[in-house]
C-alpha cells in the first residue's frame, strides 16, 4: 500500500487507516463480536493498513483491550492512535482535561494496548473547565517521558457546531482552529482528526488548509458517510435501536432515498474503473485526493470491508471522475 507521512516529524502510515470504534462502540451491539474483530484487525494489517484508530472511551476500554491482543503479536506492523479526554458514565459522556487524569489515562491505555509507546495520542474533546493549554501541556510531558510519540486533536465539527457544542463556531471549525492556534504554542500538533467525505465537506473550507499550511496531518473520520456512501444500505431497511443512525435525520427512509443520487454518481465513476471497483472505494479515493497529508480512517467490523477499503489506495480518479463527483447534488437532511 502507498505510504503517507503526517506531522512535522514525518510519522509514516499506510494511506488508508482503520477506525476500530464500530467493533465495540456506537453501532449495533449485536454485530460486535470479539473474535471477528481480531480477525478484521489482522486482515487490515495484512493488507498494508497500519494506522489503527481507537480511544479509551470505546467500550469503554474494550476496544483498546481487543487491540492489545493484536499488538502483542504484531506491534511492528501497527501505528497506534488512541484518545483521552472523555469519560463514559451511565447514559452520558463528559469531558475531563485535568492534567492528572491525562497522565493516568495514558498509563491505563498503555497497559490495555500492551505496548510501551502510543504513536499518536489525541485529545478527544477539550474540557471547558480546564484551559486547553494545561491539558496539552500534560500530554506534551508524555512525549518527553517516551510514552507517546506525537499529539493530535479531534476536531469539534459541523454537526456539533449546529448543536452549540463548546469549541464549535459558525463555520463548523472556527472554534477548533482557535484551539489549534493556542495549543500549537505549547507543543506541535501532529494530526487533526475530523469528519470528511463526499457528503460532509465542511472541513475543506478552513480546517484542511490550516493543516496543510502547517505540515499537520489530517485523519479523515467517517469518510464513507457512516456507511451510506458504500451503497450497501437500503432506504427503509431500518437500523437496530441502539444504532445511532436510527436517530439521524439523514438516515430516515425519506432522506436515504433522497440522497441516492450521491451513491448513483459514485457507482457511475466506479464502473468506469472496472466491475470490481465499488462506490466505497471511489469515496475513499476522493478523500485521498484532498491532499498528501490526508489519511482516511474508515470504520469497519468485517474482514471483507477492510480488504476492500485498503484497495482504494491504488485507485486514481481522473479529471472526469472528479468533475462528476463535484457536480453531484448536495446531500439532503441535517445532522440535528
């Protein structure tokens, strides 16, 4: 697989990453199976996917524990990204950016991951009660201690901005950029993780250029639009009650039907590249084309999907392809 470098220290990763969250968090619990998750991570590494993206809150903790079983055998093949800053309670999630907590959280993640060092340690969310510089300073100490190689920030994006979340702004990333400017004065930001896909392009306006101008890597979260851009979801097919898509306006039967022209456009582009090319691969190739510092991190639970996603790294879209994607209708439905 093509390799990419992110951050000023030129961290080396496969061009496609793996989002491990769906294996133990947020999506249907009935589809979350430990042994299958282990096989999926191994299949990703075999396909050249090296960046494994997780967080202590996924599970909570079980996602890191699962990855630890893989890393115990294959640490040299993997680039580990995990996160701190969010605590899961009974039906709620709260931010915690206190320096003492950050230090304890890192040590706990190292134990669960069965590794001596975390390649990229990300702040999941800034704590509104703690100056972000204090949290970032504690994370920087972890780099000095040799426990962490580089630091990243998960951006508060357009969905949260419309809900009025702390750190959000009028353009969806205004508040995040202010945070980045502040913490960059404390310790270099190696990567920013934010949503980017054919049907969620808000990061293109300011956040992606900010990263490119400063040599900061960009990890594109949800590059397949929570599964919609794969073309495998049927309008009206329904979701299990614990699947968050069951409550998203874009995933109602009406809106999924209204957004089918997006998938149809990706299918047309895929067909020009061969019968075995999929809409998902076109969607990932489009994200890869946003810049050499961009690494899409699609989530997956099954071996077949990580192998398919990995093959997108070899797909090169033409000017005709890009023009057709640019001309696709804007997605219908909000995230509110």
